[in-house]
């Protein structure tokens, strides 16, 4: 696992945006795995800026979402499809019909989850998957206790996650849906590259557990330890609990060109 400690959140975003931009420039038909929530927003803004300056195109790309709430009206602004259209897709040239998300409207949710995993495979897999981390260590909406081999399925959110996400529902925790469809940990593991971004002191504890704790379902983000090409990008605050912070800084500063991913 590569750990990049950026001096601040803006430079962390710059690193993430550079990875996504590099993927868009390098591949003929890139599949981007997008996260929602606050963590990737600064990187999305940098990508939008690059697009507006004429330096970046996503016209040849496909985007897939990690997760979606169950039970929200399809046009609800906090729904993840609406969120990612507003915050990224509608501001760049990625064709809207090339954005895919779990189908939470299906009568048979279980069958829809299986279809989503099949769709990811049919697309050829995800080239780069962006991730945030929950304060309880979740990635996508795989809460603690999620099987490390899990596939896309319905999950129930913890009280802590619903409280964290109440800010997207005018602070009303009771309005945050209890259920979601999320890519499973086994599904996420199949992406060719994972990039997790976390900023701010509230993420220091889950980041320390994910990066330096045991690989365990109790901290789903620790799954990144099992992936051959995973990068964790943090600012100084989110790096606050890392015992090997100096080593990660030294490693990244001295990274030879031939080692660049
Ligand atoms: C969002 C997602 C979640 C968030 C996580 C962190 O698609 O899958 O795992 O990444 O809850 O959320 P923020 O970034 O808002 O702190």
C-alpha cells in the first residue's frame, strides 16, 4: 500500500485528481469508479477546472458508483446519482448515459445487485476506484462486520454513519435512509487500482486502523492492505494517528520515476 501524506486537503485533492486525469489520458476506454460524500469533492473540482481549461476530456470514459440509498425519490438531491451528476458528471463531458449506479428502484433488489456486479464485469472492470472512509472504517457502505468477500448487496447503515450523513439531509438523522445498495468488499477488490482519500482530524482514527491495524472485517477499509495497487491519500490531520508517518513521507519524497504507478 502506498500512503501519501499531503500538507493540506487541497494538495491531497491535487494528488487524487492527477491519478484520475492520468487514467483518463492513458486509457482508450477508462472505467472510473466514483465515490460520493465530501472527501472526493475537492478532487472533482480540480478535474472540472482542468476540463474547462480544455486540458482534460472524459468523453471516452464510463463512470460507476459505489453505492446508493434505498427508498429516496429518484430526484432527491442527496441521492448519490443526483449528487455525482451535480458535483462532477454534468460539469464535464462524460456522457450522462455512461454513468451507472446500483438500481435501487427494482422490485427484486437482490437480482438488481447481481446485475450490477455483472455490469461491472461486462464493462471490463473498474480501472481506478475512488474511495472515502467512514468514521467507523467503512468503505462504500460496507459497515464493520461486512464480509471481506461480499458482493453488491443491500446493507443497513449504522447509527454512526446515518448521523455523519445527516448533514446531507438538513441535519435530520431520521431522514437518512436505513438501507443502501453497496458494492461489496469483494467487488471493490476487483478494481485495478484503489485510491482512498481522507482529510481532517475526524478521519485520523479510522485511517490509522485501516493502514496500520489488522486486516479485519471490523475495519472494512483495512481491505486495502489486501489489494496489490492501493493508494491512501491523506492530509496532515487525517495522518495524525499513523505511527509510520515519517516513513511514508520519506518514501513518497524519494519515489523514483521508474516506480511511478
Ligand atoms: C460514498 C461512500 C462512503 C463515503 C464515506 C465518507 O459513496 O461510499 O463510503 O466515502 O462515508 O464520507 P465523507 O467523504 O462524506 O466523509
